[in-house]
């Protein structure tokens, strides 16, 4: 007379009973592995978790005011008002001639959009504190994603016969191309000289015609988009302007500007000044680069222009960096012909990819070590079954992380390494109990299916309690604030998911695989 089928009482046994002979179990296992692999290659890769940093710069101009006046009537009143905004951690004020700048920095983790809106509302509600003559305040939010570049490229010109602006113009052309790439946020050019028209005013003629520098500036401003103020100090007493396309195309256009009238006759700029086509020599900021040759010696210093590239938030730094490298390689031959070379001095994507790949390699090594240990403790069949559960658990965890817009970084993978020893606990407990039931003489009359369901059902309740107890130890980390809370957030976000996934994988797939891989031993009592 055959024994009655085992009726499970706990969730573990019920899951085992549903999936142990279900043809969709294999399909489910393959699906979990596939979505895990897709999540792994699709998740944005970064070296470290991305912080949420909120802050704003409030810029208020007061023409004609000294730095002390700006501090007294603009900077100090703004600091007092911004201090009332909830969530502001630090306030920095800076008073310059004609302008005051106040920077408000929020606690790390504060929502960026809401924080910027708080600053805007506070300033708009207190416009009456600004003195008469102050210009409308400019509020510029701080964005850490665009401030920190992921790629920096140093360009240098090996041809000494090129003009001062030649390298800058070529890099500007490449900047426009790279800026059009997907997910590229902001690009900046640092160093080099821009093209501009330079005006050397003859002070003696200026005095003879009774003309002021202000008249010259106003006349030029009618055609140029940027002219420095008269009070600005420029090199060699020169006034500097920049040309606008279709407005100022040549030196002749500037020379023929009418600046005033003298005895009823027009006075042209060329009568009192020398206009030349040149570069912004008033820019004293420059950088030079020297490359180490094959002989180990450094080449002579060359002028350098640096192009920096930042990415959009939540995008893959590795993919963007590779796109930039491919774009540069397409133009490398053309640049070499023109005597321009480049060197990638910072590649955050490469660093992030290396860090992630290194941890993935260590993760695989750890899984192999666990599998080998289980061979000596339980047997190679049991070890094979438990080893399968690890990638399945990680696949579920990665998929949840992908859905919640997390990134793949060192802390995320550290969370996986940290939880690796905990993840196999449920699987080892289930397979060990199945192994014990298989080798029990008292249970040899039970069918293999019943033995496995009973084995999973017996250990379900204590395994669940033990797992949830470990999860509860991770929950307090979610409430850690400031920079450390942001940095370590992947641990409390991913370890509990991995532990919960380990329970379902153990209850669903361990009995299913054990039924097909393990062999029930034959006891002597069966032949009596």
C-alpha cells in the first residue's frame, strides 16, 4: 500500500510542490539568468555611487559699487535670508567689485529640484532687501554631473608655424561634434587663445578730438556682442572686442565705425586707433604638455588645449567614453596631417569598467571556491545544484537594481561579495535536508518527490526567520544620512533583495534540480 502524498504546511514546501514537476520551472530559470545578464550589461557603470549634491549660486550685480559696499548691502542680507531655508548646510558669500555671489550648499541627499526651488522662492520673496540700482538676481543651480568630467583630452600643436588661435579653432570644431553624441551633457575648452579683433587706441589723438573711451566702447557695442568695461585693466592699454559673424567680418568693418563727430565731420575709429586681427592675449591662463618619448626622455613643452566632457545623470560612463574615443579616432589621421596630436588624460569610463570587471572576477572566484568546498562537504552533485542558485540570485538582484535606476559600481559589487556567504545558506540548508532524507532508512518507502517537498517544508520556517533577522540588521543603514549614507546606500538596498531572492530560488529550484540530478540510494532493507 503506497503512502499518502505529503501535504506541505509552510511556504517553502508549497513552493517546492508547485514547481518540482512544473515544465515552466526550467523556462523560469533560463528567463531569470537572461534578464540578469541583460541587466548586467545595461546598467550604467561607475567607479563609485553617484551622489545627489544640491546647491545654488545667487549672483547679484550692483554696477559702480565697491567690494565693501557689495558685501554690506547684498552679500550679508542674502546670507541672512538663505539661512532661513530648511536643508541648507553651508553658505558661502563672496563680494567683488560690482557683483556679489552667495553659494548655498544643501545637505547631501536633498532632492536637487526641490532644493533649487526653495532658494528661488526665498530670493523672490525677499527682493525688497536688494538696494536700488541692483540688477535682477541670477540663480544658477549647481550640478555635480556637469561639473565633474568623465573624459578630458589634451590637444597640442606640433607645428610651430600655426597661429595662436589655430589649435583652439580645431578643438572647437571637435567640441561641437562630441557635444552632439548621445548622453553627453556639457563640454568645455580650457586653455588656448580665441580669435578676436584688437584695438590699440592712440591716447594723444583721443585727447585731441576730445573723445572718451566710453564713446568708443558704445560705438563698437552696436556691432559687437562683448566689449570689456573701460575700467577693466588690459595689457598694453588695449581695448579688446570680439567679432560677431555677419556683423563684424573683417578689420575694415571695425575701422569704419563712426565714434563721434568733430566740427560737423565724422570721426572714424581708424583715425584714432590701430585695428588688428589677432587673439585674446589678455588671457594669461595657459597650460603646456610634455610627452615622454620611447627613449624615456620628455619632449619639449608644447602649448595645450584641454577639452572636458561631462555626462548626463544615470547614463553609462563606459559607453560614453568609448563613443568619444571612437569619434576621436575617426579624426586622428586628419589631425596628424595638420600637426595636432591628442592625449586622453582622464578616462572615468575606463576606470569604472576596470573596477567593475575586477570585482566581477573576484565574485566568480568566490563562487568557484564555495563550489569546491561544497564538493568535499556534500558531494559534487549537491555542489552543482547549490552553485546554480548563486547566479540566479544575483540575476534577480541585478534586475531589481536595474528597475530602480541603480548603477553598477564598486559598492554595489561589494554588497554582492558581502552577501555571497549569506546567499547560499538557504540553498545549503535545503539541499542538506534533502540529502538527509534521501539517505534516511526510515523514509526509504516515500517517493522522491515527497521526500524533497517534505525536506523543504521542514526547514522553511526557521530558514525564513533566520534570513529576515539578517535583513533587519541591514535596515538601519538606510537611515544613515549625509555623504556616508549616499555612498553606502547600495548595501542596504541590494543585500536584503538578494537574501529574499535566495529564499525563493532555494525553495523553487533546489528541489527541482535535486529530483533530476541526485540519485536515491538503495538500502538493504528494501530487499528484505
